[in-house]
């Protein structure tokens, strides 16, 4: 790549820019693949490492492990942000991609809980911590590296490829899983085949390192180093630099929190919704979501490029406002077309539970009260219900009260079989379904709309965050609020929304979490984001 004169950044050539975008984007795809493969294989991970005999609890424990990785992303942002501002952008994200690849491969090599007991989930959680630390440093490094190579009038377009690469990691995880399943029998997949996507990360790591080693350091960082302007303590300076606390607040609550819950709801929540509550077969669900994500990636680049012309603020505000209007209707449409028979049964034969002591804790292996056990059985069957208090326990399906005197309260598996038998008589079908072509197309179109909303809020963000903060502390100042926002608001979304669904019996209840976070982000963005054309920090430090 072209070198830079001492103390003065120069504009890289077109070939340099292409290499920067390709190497940074592919590395980001591979690193997010490593992180997302855990969520893509949530069901088999729950059975292997968190066995409890309770499907609802296993799902929650898997998402708790998913959240642990996100919970440590801010610490990774602090650590690697410090190194990136002190030692350079290039070598810092070489370290992060190596750590991520090794930790991901480790998940595929850990014996099951049946073989080594509680050591298995403990090791999994340690590996998730390492993944979270690595990812905390990866995104900021790649985004800043591309941004600092980009001309101001093309910065949104070029960094849009980094934003799209996050989606690319998710799509790649689905492609690898589907590919492995297609060449294995179901028994072989369940026995050990699911481990191959994790181990494959070592090959992806080798490719990523090869590409990134071809890069030179960011021209902006080279200029700062030549001029002796490297920050003494980037973390402390990020918190004390004039005006930076306000910018960090806006970046956290107005940008990172909002964009991440839209993205995770559009993809992870949708995939879990289809395979869980809507009882769609795994393969069509993964194909529909994967194809929608792949097609929707283009919106991240489109809106990044659009922000170069109309400013960063407008697409983000538009995306937030439209999400608040369309989120629930979009998922109602998905639910109605993914399993029409189940949707019809829920309308024609609604389930009501009335009774005393109807507390239900999804984290308990077995509920204490009879009403709690009944609610747990309904949640395990994925059936929505309406709950109210009454002196006597009554289960009513389609206006008919069922005979709970014969319900096998002491036998959890027996209860599930009896309950599903009653519900089948009322028109419910618990078999996995494959939607017809027209329904699948409708679901895909709705998911692409959600991806467009995600692209509007996510596409301009790498450029925006790079422009918000001074170069000497840019890596730290950008990474810390981004990873706190995405790590806690987004990383805990699957766990929180799954808990809300399991506790209420309403498969759409978890969407209120997304809606609330987006509403908060819209208010903060309206208040804090600067309008007008894009500008560097030095042009407008407010």
C-alpha cells in the first residue's frame, strides 16, 4: 500500500482503498460469523451444554450464555480501544480476530455436559467471555481503519461495507450450518456434526490474518505518531476531553442501543420466532431468514452512501420512526403466514387460564403451584394464553373448560402429552410446518423491509461515530459507547424477549422491549444528533 509522508496524511489510491475495504470487511464477516454461530446453533448448544429436561429453561440458559459474550464487549472495547489509540489500528484488530477464532474453535472441542458435568457450561461461558472481549475491539478497529482511509464525501459509502459485513457474518453462519446439515444424517449432526461450524473458524482465521497482514497502518494514525500526538491515556482522555461525555451519551443511547435492537430483532428474534413459536421446520426458516439477510445487506451500503449526501442524522431518524410504526404489524404478518393453521387455531380457540397463585418463573426447572405448572406446560408447547386471577384453577380452550382433575400434575412429560392432546382436539397442530411458496415469499419480503429499517439506522453509523470523536482518542471514544449499547441493549435482547414471551404466553410480547429501546433512541437522536452535511470532528467539535 502507498506510504505516507512523515506528519502528513495522504489520500490512498483507489487500489489501496479496495484492499482496505476487502480485507477489513472479510475479517469482520469472519469475526461476526464466529460470534453468531453460537446463536444460530442455540438449540443444539442448549441440549449439549445446558441439559435440564426443560426446553424453555435450556433456551433461556443458552441466551444467557449469548448475553455473557455481549456483556464483556465493553471491557474489550476499553482494552483494545486503549491499544488501538496507543499502538495502532492494524495490529490491534489482528489480535482481536486471532482471539475470536481460537475461542470459537474451542466451543466445538468442549465435551458435553453428560461427559464432564458442570465443567462443560463453565468452559463455554469462559469462551464466550473471550469472544466478547475480542469483538469489543474488532468493530471499532475495522470501522475506524476504513473511515480513516476514506475521502470525506465517500466515507459513508465505504464504511457501509463494514456495516454490511456484520450481516454477512450472520449469513455465513447460516450457510455453513445448512451446508453441513445437507451432507450429514440428522443423527450424525446431533451426535457431533454440529461441532464442525465452530472448528471451521480456524480456517476462516487463517484467511483473515493473511488478508489483514497485507495492510499498512492507518494514514491518520501514522500522521499522529509522526507528530507526537498519541494520547497518553486514551480511556481517561475519552471521559475528560471537552464535550466528549455528551457525545458518548448520544453514541450510546441514541445510536448504538437503537440500531442494535432493530438488527437483532429483524434476524435473531425472527429466526427464533419462526423455529419456536411458529413451529416452522429448521431448514425453511433458516433459508428464508438467511436469504432475506443476504438481500437486505445492500441497504447498509445504500444508506451509508445516502448519508454522504443528506447527512447522517436523517436516515437514522427515519429508520427509528418507521420501526416504531411497523414493528408489530410486521411480526403479525410473519406469524400469520408462517403457520396459518396455528394462527387460525389461536383465533378460533383461544386459551384462558384463571386461578389462584399463578406465578410462573421460566428459570425454575419445575413450578411450585398447579397454576404455575400449567403455565409452564403451555409455554413449553409454545401456546399463547391469557391469564387472570380466580379462586379456582380453570383451563378453558375455545370456550370449553377442561377437566384438570385428571391432569397428571406430578409427571411433567405426561402433562405435556395430555395438554397437547386436549389442544389438538381444539384444532391446534404441533407438527413442524413448511410454508408454501407464497407464504414464504411474504415472510421474506417482510424481513427485507425490517432489514431496510436496520440498514437505515446501521449503514451511516461507522462514518458518523468516526466523525464524532477526535482522532487521538477515536478508537476508545467510539468503541466504548458502541459496545456498551450493543452489548447490553442488544446482547441481552434474546434473553429478555424470550423471558417476556415465556412469562406472558404471548409470542409477540418480547417486541415491546425492542419498541421501548427504539423509542428511547429516537428521542435522544432528535435531541443530540447534529443535522446538515457530514463533517469531520475538526470541522465541528460540538
